[in-house]
């Protein structure tokens, strides 16, 4: 019973966090300098009347939250008598119906744009994270088991070097190398490619090589360092010495006694890294022109596309909250001491 109460309590805090993000999400982007009506339409000949028409079309002529904001001697605006007829309350009303608004940039529903971009980002992040976790765990395990040997020293120096590399810089370096090797350096598919399904999948895989490799190198180094450090502490415990005294082999000791305890900090790190992974995806997708959420965020910031920014950050907040909740449940499954609290 206590276990279910703990799960409900954690889920309640997750809902509270999402509610806080909903409010913060609205006001955060409206402090950005610039005019969305001019940034969304790249036309220097745009007249003031056309700008006002764009503001009225997207509801930008309404006050953000109250009538006092429209009382501006430099640019007077209307004062609505209905307090619910503001940008903030309309934003909440649309969210209650599952609507995320329309993009200022292309006048398309934000939900449709996010649905298309989300799968591209999941494909990129999923491939990079899976490879980073597998390689980090394997290399960290080998380095810990071969501690204070040339193998351990080489792995440690290499991981520290890879972890210190800026993501965008590494992406640019790999972009130049990939161009010399004949790999695609941008986009998701080759323009004008007319072939069957198999050729399309092969073309997609070739476009994934460089951005996936960039993400894998950066996060693999971090996972390897954490796995090595944690596993060294576990291997120094008395029950590991007892297992060795019983005549158990190296593989059996690691599988049955060491790796499960050493994986606890790594589970937490993977969940916490989700937000950092998305931040890194913005740089990776921008460098390689990958049509995902990261590139959409970059484009929306440059054009003050508030609805698209709100939709992206809301989606990212939900993914981080769900990942943290999943990590806590998985942590409790791995560690019975946490499960019984």
C-alpha cells in the first residue's frame, strides 16, 4: 500500500511540475525582444497596416494578461472589458481542448508540426542514446575491471577528452570528415531520390550516421566515466571479495553481483540527461539540418514563433517529467531498499 502511495505522490509532483511549466511557458517567450509580426514575415516592405492585420489574426493585438498592458502612450491599444479575452486565458482555454495554436511562421497547426518533427528527433536521440549507453557500460566495465592498467588509462584519457568537446564543434568536425568520406552532411533524405522502400531506408541510415555519431561520442564518454567510477566502488565491497573466494568467474561476478548495483547511478543519470540531450539535439540538428524538434526550436526563436516555442517546450517538459518518474520506478525495482521505503 505504501508503494502505491509513493507512486501517486510522485505522479502528483509530476503533474504540479507540468502545471508550473504551462504558466512559465507562456510568459517566458514573451519577454524576448522583437516583434513576431515582423519576424514571422520576412518582408521589409511590410506596411504598418499589414503588421496590425497579422497581430489581429494571431491575437497579438490583445493584452497578454490584463488591460493595463495595453495602456501605452507610445503605442495605444484596445482595452478589453472581458478579463478572459486575453492571450493568457485563451492559451489556457486552447490547451484544455488539446489545441496548441497555429504557427506564426507557416500558419499550420503546431500539433501537426510537432507530430512530424517529434519522430525525427526520437529517431536521432534514440539511436544515439542506445549506442552511447551500450558502449559506455561496456567500456566502463572493462576499464573498472582492468583498473590501473594501460587499458584503463587509455579509456580514461579518451573519455575525458570526448566529454570536454563542445557538441557543435564536434559536429562541425565530423561534418567535414563525412563530406570527404562521401556521407550526407545535411537533411534527412537525398532530394530527388526515386527508389523503393529499401533504398529510402538506406538513404535515411546514411543521413543518420554523422549526427548519431556526434551524440554517441559525447554521451558515451560521460556514461563510461560514471560506470567506471561506480563499478570501482562496488568491486571494493566485501561481498565481491566473498564471491571471488567462492571461486566465481569474472563474468558471473559482474553479472550477478556488481553490474546491478553499479547501474543505479547510471539509471538516474540517463533520466536527468534527457533534458541535456534535447539541448544538445538543438545544436546537432542545427549543424546537420536535421528536421527535428531542435531545428524547429532554433527556427522558432529566430522568428519569435510563440505558439511553436510553447508547444516544443511543453513537449520537452512532459518528456523530462515522464523520464524522471520512470527512472524513480526503475530505481526502486533495481534497489529493494528504495522499494521498501
